[in-house]
C-alpha cells in the first residue's frame, strides 16, 4: 500500500507567555547558603515562595524566599538545592 498524504495535526500547540518577574542574583553567601536577588520594579515573589534559579537557560538551583529580609525590589532567599552564582536568573516556581 502506498503511504497517503500526512494527516493534519488534530491539536495545535498553544504558546503562553511567561509574565512572572525575573530577578538577578546580586550576591551569594555560600557559607550561610543564601542569596540576595534583585527584581525589576513591580511585583516581587511573596515570602516562602520557591524560586527556580537558572544559568544560561538551565535550572541550577532552588531557593526559598525569606520574608524577614526584603527591601523594595531586593530580597533574600535561602538556597534549598544546587549551587548559585552572582548573575544567575531567579524565577518564581
């Protein structure tokens, strides 16, 4: 039997933009296992929120926002897993 024409896909991919704020790791305290993350003006993650930390597009760590240490758009997050470097990106999970 000859192969027929390709069948059209029944479902089209839906692309949804990610509007969650992206922060930059400004400082890392390896001994204390915490980071200072600077977010752009606007919404910042809430206390106890889990952040995924990315380097060059790859997830390298997770950190949990510490609500006791937040000033404006800067916050402190405890490193839960992985290794973080200054300049990494942080996004709310």
